[in-house]
C-alpha cells in the first residue's frame, strides 16, 4: 500500500511538473518577462511616486495578458507550428497539451490580466 502511494505521488508531481513546463512554453515566459520588464521600466520613467501595489498589479497583469496572447497565437498557428522544425516541439503541435486545455488557459490568463489591470 505504501509503494502504491509513493508511485501515485511521483506520478502526480511529475504530471504537475510537465504541465508547468508546458505552460511556461505556451506563455513564452522569456518574451512575457521582457514585456513586463519594459512595462516596469516605463512605469519608473513616468511615475512621480512609486506605488509598489501598482507595480505588482502591472507585473502580474502584464504577464497574464502577454501569456494569453501567446497562448491564443499558438492555438491559431498550431498547424503551421507542427510543420516547422523550430516550432514542432511546442506543447500544442506535439500534443503534450490539448487545444481545449489551451483555450481554457488562454481565457483564464485573459481574465486574470483584465482583473489585475482594473483593480
């Protein structure tokens, strides 16, 4: 019984890790962080007073919206991505993530971004 629990916990943690890695690839984490970084730089240049709550909301909202854009872009181009060597190993063309999961994630990221930008 203990061995079964250990095997199940390894499977759960492995699948969570796989999902997390796929999510980072789907949201194009490096591109999204560069967008957030430039937004923060613009905030510092334009703000008279630095409000750390606003900075936090800008960061989370910015990452969410950039990630949602990347997700929807990859959904639209999944067929073409499967044909190119550079992009064929992305989560959608390689079937590591379903289209419906990507749509749900894109909607969640869009709603989160909208929420953080309007708070």
